[in-house]
């Protein structure tokens, strides 16, 4: 039996979305895979803990936020919340775990995760990640050397070799970098990880962190992990083919009886009818007819955007 260890950070607001990640990963795992989930939290109700616990092999790790308070004074990390720093402490938070796959709560898993979890890392690689969509701009912004082995990754999906990171004191290096460079960080923990791990990250294919843009239409991609890094599927917004799959998984979680979420689901589906999407498109791109790519996307809405209820 293959043992995969996954990690998520959540609170009471995102517990129901963490449940979707858990369910989708379990739904699409292979028979010879055993998935253990590590949940990092500081405040989580007993009810939500019990709901998540009922889903599988879940280990909860309660964190004391006072450990992170020094990084929220004098302007440090003013644009993020404390839980976003949890992943920086994973080497010490999970001392008995050799490697872990960290996942944000705004994703769905569509196939086995073995390919990324058991990927081979070289002696000097601490992680395996997928390049961010705007990696070149991020490299320039942070003044990082751009090369074949260097790239800026999206931290929403990260395979981390915790054993190797502990051996090389990477955790302390990340917090030292945060303390000394907080003024130039735009994406806090993601920027920190990219700066400290630069040149020590294995580049994975986009199917392992498929970030869906606004007005996403089906193509020939076959993602293993879909990441709603833009408009969330539980927010009224733009059309995305994978919203249906998200809500299908959600309705199979212990949170499916939440009437507020069901109302959101129904409103979201209604707002994705053809007429509403016309309005969204006009609002987003009022002069779309001046650009060929915008015109093509508009015609795709006109011709092919349907939901299978």
C-alpha cells in the first residue's frame, strides 16, 4: 500500500472547502493508495472537526498563533492572515513526516496524486512545484535570477521534502528572509518560499496545478489538480467548466446540508446561464470587440457554453 501524506490549512470559514479537497482526493485515488491528511488550524469548531474527521484518516494540528505574531508588527505581512504562514513551519510542525504534499483549499483533485507525490527529487531539491502563470513578471519583481533551473512557482500545490529541509535548516532561513525582506514581499509566504528555495525546486507539469482563468472553456488539458486561484467556485463570477465538478464533490461532503451553501450553489449556477454571462463579459471587457481574442471568447459563450444539470 502506498502512503501519501497531504496537508491543508483551514479555519471555520474554509472547513467546508477543505472537505472538497479531501473528498476529491479520496474519490480519485487508486486502490493501492492510502492518504493521510494533516489539517493545520488555530480556530476550528468541534462540529467542523468532527465532520472532517468522519471523512477519512485525518490528523489535526492545533497551532498557537502567537508564534507568528512577531511577523505581523511594523507592517510585516499586513496584506495576509496568519494561517498563510503555517506552511513555512511544516518541517517542524510535522517532525515525523519525510515528505508532504501541501494543497490550498481552493482546489479539486481529479486523478491519483502518486505521480507528483512520489516524483524523484535530486540531492539538492527540496520541493516539486508548478511554475506560476506570471513567473517571469514575479522573477523580475523580486529581482531573482531567471534561468533554466530557476523559476517562480505557485505555492498552492507544493510537494515538500521535509526531511531534507530539516537537515539544511530551511525553515529558519525562510523566517529570516521574511524578517529581513518583508517590505518587498507582495505574496508573503509564496515570495519567501520562492526566494529561499530558488534553484532547489523540481519543475512539474501544469496538470499538477492547473490554474483556471476567468471565462475558462474546455480544451485538451487533462489536469490532475484544478486550482481556482482566481474567481472561486463558491463566488458569483465568471464561467468555469470545473465549477460543476466542484459542486458535485461538495454535495458529497458532510457539509452538503448547509442551506446557505446550497443557496449559493443555485445562485452561482443561475448566474452562469448564457444571458448572465453576456452581462459579465460586457462588464469585464466593455470594448472586447476591439481585440480578436476577446471576440473569440465572446463567440464561445454564444455558441458553446452549456451546463449539464
